């Protein structure tokens, strides 16, 4: 909920900036499978990834993979949530006709989000189909309008865990990606639904390197600098720079010099650290 509200505020104020990088569509599919396979299995729902055609699988695009992943996850999360045990959620991607959907200029809310305008643009259609509860025509109309804090049907029930911001945020993130968009469809209650992303992505030049699974993770950029961390053997303690003062309740935490000396900190085996980062204002 907090994450949704922060993203909504950043987009509304025009402060959200995409970070384009080389990526493949297969990254989105692998990540969504890793994120939701456990939840789907626990509910008795089959999560199915349709294999990509070779042309799409090996093509390198330019996009903010983190924000595109956020959009895909929104669709899969809702599909798994509203599909009962024994149901199926299928995820597929294919190339579309980019000429049929012209790439509009990004709106005034965009800040340095466009990639090379001379690069060839491709339309990638990513669909999430489920055999879940489905949607009425009125519910589809409301959701496709994209108003903030909108929930319909089972999503309005207490405990559904939604904020009504997911689709709104996804639409705004897609709009920053060269006018990409999403659309919901359903044959009616009890007939499942389809979450469709139409991604307008620039193709990267041939030979462009993509961060692989064996390369340092993007999230490693936000870990403490190695010079401030003292390695500790696994199983007993954890090295986290600059947290002793916070956890012990001392005002202001530790200075840079103290962190270098006191980077070692013992935690109970079940202890976890929540790291929250916001954008610079």
C-alpha cells in the first residue's frame, strides 16, 4: 500500500523518471514466474508460461525493466488472486504490428524517459489469461477508464488486499514508455479475464549487452559500500553498515567514521532487515 501511494505521488507530481536499459522480454516472464509460482501453487492454481518464439526471445529492447516488471506483476497478481484452486493463469508474449499503433510523443510528465528516437520501434503484446471469476461489462468499463482508487467485484471485498491504484500506476508507467498501454477483457462472470499489455519498445543496436542472471543484480547498487561492511560467516551474524545506532535507539545513528569501525552487528537467526529507499527531491 505504501509503495503504491509513493509511486502514485511521484507520477502525479511528475517526479518519476524511468531508467532505460537493455533488456529482453524473457526477463519479465522469468521474473514473474519466480515471484508468483509459490503463491499460485499454494492456491492450487497452475501458472503457465507460453514459450517465446526465437525472434522475440533473443531480441534486445530498451526499457525500464523494473517498471515494466511492475506492470506485468500487477496483472499476474490479480489473476492469481481471483482464480480459484484448479484454475489456470497463462502468460504469453508475441510481436505485434508496430505500424498499426504509432508511437506518440511522451507527455509533459516525462523526464528523460525517452530512448533513442532513431531506433527501430517494436510492439510487444504481453497477455495474462486466467480462468478466474471474470468481469461484467460494467466492471470492465470502469476498470478500463483507469480512474485511481477504483475497485470492482471481488476486489471490493474486505481483505482483498488491493488499493485500487495498481492499474492506474501501470497505465501511467506504460504511457511513459512511448505511449504503451494496457487493456482488460472478459467474456463475463465465471469466464476468466485477459490482462493485455501493448509495449512500444525501441530495439537495441545489435551486440548490446544485457545484464544476465550471473551478473551483479541491479539491487546490489543499493547495498552498503563494500568498504563499510565487514564480511561475516553465514549462519551467525549479518554485516550491515550504519544500523547499530538506529537499532539501539541512539539519536542520529553513527557517523561515517564510526560505521567503518562498527560495521559488524549480530542478529538473531530469524532477524530480517527492511530497506526502504525513496527518490531524491
